[in-house]
C-alpha cells in the first residue's frame, strides 16, 4: 500500500502530470494515480486533461500565471491565525471572524 500525501502544492501535482504525460500515460490513468496518492480531492479528470493539453501544446511552467486584479491578503500566517481561532472556539461565527480579521471579507 502507498502512503498518501495530504495537501500537495498545485505545482507539485502539475509536475507529476507533466512527468507522467511525458511518459505517454493517458489522462485517465494519471487521474487514477494522483487519486491513489493524493486523495479524492486532488484534481478532477477534466482539469488533468486540460493540463495535459497545455503541456502537449508546449507549456513547461507548472506554476500559476500572474493575474491582474487586487492582490490577495491571505498568506500562511493569516491562515494559521484563523485556524487557531476556530480550533480554540468551535462556535466561532462568520461575524466573529469578520470582527477578528477585518482585512478579509
């Protein structure tokens, strides 16, 4: 049996897709293997097909492309603080979240 990997980075999953695609593994088989190691919520088979198509069209970058718009205020530190608050009080409401962290909407 394989050890599962929780919460993989998006670029990690895309790198695996790129690698398996280079070995001529079909998208459905890539999906099966990803689910086996990363779990059911890793990526849909449709998204895997999309990434395979992009790699076949010449894409080599596995990282997200820079997008315009308002930059996110969410970072690892903020996520950790929110998780700490919620775990400390399971009855933590959305209103309390807003009051505690006004920088997120």
